[in-house]
C-alpha cells in the first residue's frame, strides 16, 4: 500500500524556523515527483512546492519563495520542507503528496500542523 | 497564481445530480487537460476523485465524472448519497511545474 507520513509540525514564533519531514513507503520513491500542499484552519488547499524525482528541480508558490526549501533523500525515501522566516499566515496543516503527474496527487498523508504564533 | 473560482456551496437531495464548476483562466484550466478534483471530509485528508479532467482512479465510484470546456472544468456527482457530503476542490496545472487549487465547494445533501 502506498503511504506517506508527515511529521515535524508544532508551535513556532514568528520569524522562526521549522523542518517538516515525510516518510514514504509502498512505491518507488526515487521515480516520483513529490509535493507539499497546505491548508490554513478553516480554509482551502494551497499548493506550496514540488520537487523532481532526482531532486534536480524545485518549484514554489510565490508566497514562500526565498523562505521555504523543499528537498529529498531518496536513500531514505524521505521528503522535507525547511521553513524559515515563518509568518502567522503560514499557519496550516501541511500535507505531503505523491504527484503521479500533472496534478494527480495521491496518496495524501494525515498532515502535520504548523502554528506560527507568539 | 490566483485560486480557481468555485461556488461556495452546492446542495441536492439524495438521488439527484449536482455539478460543481471550477473556473480558471487561459493560463491554467484553459491551456491544459490537467484538472483534478479532491473530496475532503471534515478532519480528514483530501482524496483524489478525478484526474486529467475526466479520469477516475481505481476505487472511485462511477457516480463521479469530470469534464471541461474552455476555462471551466466541471465535476458532476450523480445519484447523490449522504456520504458525498464533503468539501470538493479542483486543481489545475498552470505551467512551469506550478499548480493552483480552487477555493473549494461545500456539498450538502438535503
């Protein structure tokens, strides 16, 4: 069964940093694009970033460019999201998802909650 | 990277058919046949229901179907059931490996 499990969320002060992790299993991780999607409390889904299967290309939504970095370790079947200079508006549940291609996002993990507050 | 436009809410009685629209621009929905739809029940992770405009993943009921015309994609749920009550989001490829989601539609089964 294909599965992804996120971890690393928590409470952080504005301006702080946090690193999210995602452990993948049940599929050939090193052949898959991976994506982070977030959902602010009571709000809709927002695509955040993705990374090519070999880590050679990364893409970001404008609101996180220069602050967030997506990365992966194919030897560990793991995806990461380094979040710096966090703002209140970054408060959300962050989901790790496999991209089968062109927005075919599946499976989704249970998400990890990031709260940015003083 | 503006969110795609969806109606805030749609409702229907059991057994009826409903449609949810997803309107983008010529830079996203209108340019690519890469629109997907996700169902999300409260407190749960989203679930892929439709991809590449009209394709259904294995295990998704054939009561769910998708289509597209111009800058607008549409999700149709036929034979509405109580379990279909959820939030629904569309998503479109927007070029250069970027994606954009819709604002979401709450479906209520009367």
